[in-house]
């Protein structure tokens, strides 16, 4: 969204839900909610930013619009913390509405953008979650618009560009026959423009420059002002993953990485990847602590994951409201003591998945449940007292 301050942007959209976002953000359509989403209608108004915030919240929580007890409990939890959720969603809606008002918007495909010319930025995407939102809107609101998808033709696109047009494209494919402009993690930014090789740099060893200290065994984590949750690059997080995750031969590179610090000590970290399951917003791919001798430190890391700060950071980075996440625990045990009490065990039989009977457990939670550092410290101290009482 920051790019619109410096460049004139034209958006070519071929997705129904994103089209609805544009219509709501520009005051051309209003959605009224019902059924499972009735509580959203209670906050509805003629204010465009409010309408947009409610639509984004609907998109985030739609997977809980089911009759089973588990999902009803999740909805009750969402309703209890709705004011905080609505506040964050409206702040993002204000930025999104402003961004869209400064852009030219067209219904079209990559082919249309290339025909119009200029610098065209394109990224392959899966719209399964957006399609699911539209289906839920038909059942839980008065939404009844129709939308016709257009066909995109990809073959030989880069070979037949009009004069004065250049294509920029993000891809995880490392071997496309285009010029590499930049690389971040496992993604490459390609371009049809001629670029000098000496302008392309990617330092995989940046993490080797990290200097840090581990917490002592008797560290007292009691001061909220000393607790920090810091976003780091994927390679920086991998530096710590390789040193503190010993149960796997090769660690996976996370798309969004965080470290948890207390004063100058690194307590641990965690990282997310995009969800591989439609029902969830993100996959918690990794979480670890740096000193297992510190009591309940792994629980503290999980509390940090559920914080409002993490939710806001990832929502800004992805450009959409993020809440519902899952993680996998590969074990033959019936429960994971690490996640027990912090996350909820998920019944894998609730969705059709080829690997549903593999030897792993799934745990889920909603981000944003914990408001700040003071609440994290309080919950951590309560956890310590319970363990001492039971121990």
C-alpha cells in the first residue's frame, strides 16, 4: 500500500471477493449479515470503513460458522473479544480504503494489464479461501451479486510483450527463463527488464552476524517492559532454528519469523508459513525456546504467539486480517503436553485430507487473544504457580 504514495497504480482484479472489498470500500455496496454472522450486523452502519472492517472480520472467522460445539465455542470466544478485534480491523480498513481510493481499479486479467502497458507486477495466487468466503456470505448475509471469472492465458506471455511493457513476477520456481531482480527466502522476483548482475544480491549468511545471549536458568521473567516480540527475517529465524530444534534433520524456512526477547536475552522464537489447509489463515511452522531449563518457557513462547502484537504484524504483512492458525505435532502420543492448555487439540477427521491418519496431532488457536506484555507476564506467572503447586 505504501507504493501508491510514489507510483500511479492500476489494479486488475479477477476475483469475486476482492471485487466485493472494492465495492464496499468505495461505498458502492453494503452487506447485511444474518444467521451465524448476526452479531456483525449489530455493529453495522452507513460508515464505509465500518462496513469494510466487518467484511474483513467475516472473512477471517467464516470457518467457525458451523453447528458443531467446537465451532460454537470458538464463536463465543470471538464475540467476547469482539471490541478489540473490531478496533484492529477498522484501523486496517481505513488504510485499505485510502489505498483503493488512490488507485485506478479495473476488472481484468494479467493479459489485460499487459495490453494496457507499463510496469506490470503479477503474482500467482490461490483464491480457494476467497471462494469459501463468498459461499459463506450467500448463506449468512444478503449478498447476492453475480461475478463472471475471466480466463487468463499464461503461455508465452513474457515472449509477446507489447513495446514499452515489462513484467515483474514473484515465483517460488528458481529456474524461470527471466531475469532475476531480487530474492527473499524461497521466492524470486523476476523481470523481463534488462538488469545488471551486480545489482542482484542475496546474503544467505546475514544470520551469521547475529550476536545474542541465552537466558540463565534462574532468570525471573516478571517485568512487562523488558519483554519484546521482534519480527526478523526468515534467514535470521533459521539461524536460531538450526541451533535449538534438534528433532528434525532439516528446518523449514518460515515466511514470517519472530524472536522473543527479555531484556537482552533471546528466550525463543516462532515462525509461520501460509496455510496448506483452506480452513485456516496461517500455519505455525516452528516454535522453540533457547533454554529448556527455564521453567515453562515454551508456554511463554506460545502466549506470545497469541498476542495482539503478532496478529497485527502479520495482518499488515499479508494485507488481510489473520486470526485462525494451526500447528502439527508429529508424535504417537495422544496429546502434546507442550500445547495443552494453550492451544486446542483439533479433530483431523473434521475435514477430508489424504494424510488424515498420519502420526501427527493438530493444535489450533486464534491470534489476538492476549492484549499485551502485562497479560503475557501475568499468565506466565500463573502457569509457574500451577506447575509448582502440582509438582
